[in-house]
């Protein structure tokens, strides 16, 4: 999945800013986490910059980053969905919840929808076992998730996208409703 030139330019500037404010003795893993937190993932240019900063090879930095499942190498979706598959969530149907998201979004776990609206990730225990099965979407915990609740979550994403598209269209068209639409 490619990132447009403007977005990449902004990412590079953010990486440069992070590295320029870090002490030379900074911990590699902590720095990679800071970069990912700032831009959402670790693109190749960030790995290259980090290697140069730390005096390591790109393969050394990449080796550390790929060892931990916390790091992403593709841009995340606007809505990041994490399905817990720790013991309690697994026993209570976490796998079925994950499959429901895969089906509704049309992607496999670890994937991002083509429109980059959603990304889907399998995670270990998130520490909310009494709410199992649990999903974390954009940092917000959803408990006792069922396939029906997955339908609601994915519908909300779709409706939000349509609303944003409508608002963008209204901004370009002078705020007039499209034929057949009524003003709110």
C-alpha cells in the first residue's frame, strides 16, 4: 500500500523532528515506538533514518522491529480495530468476532481496507477479561462483542465515511443538497 508524496514528506519531517530531539543514547525500541506513535507505522524511510541515527544497519533495525508484533509496516486504517484473542476472549468467541470483522471489512487480519478506512489486527490479552470477547477500536474498549455487534461497528464506520463524503461534497457544491436529499 503506497502513501502519496505529500503524506510521505510529512512523515519524513516528523521522523526527522523526533530523531533531532532524541539523545544519541536513546533506546532503539522506544524510538521506534515514538516514530510509530507519531505516524502510525514504520515505513522504510523511518527504518533508514533510525539506522543512520543509531549507527546500525537497516537490517539490524528491521530485525528488531519485526521481532516484536507491536510494530506495523503498512499504514493503518483511519479506524484501527484490534480483536483480543487472549485466553478468556478466545474461549468466549474471539475467533468468531475476528472472522466477522474479516467478512464485513473484506480483509484478513493484519490487513487494511483499500480505502484505508479500517485496519484489523489480532492482539493478545488487553486486560479486560471480564468483558470477553473484547475489541479495541481507536483505543476505545468494546466488551461482550458478538457478530451482531461487529455488524453495528462496521456499519458505523461505513456511515461515518458516507457522512464525511457528503460533507466534502456539500463544501464543494456550496452546501446545496443533492437531488432527492433533504436538508437537516
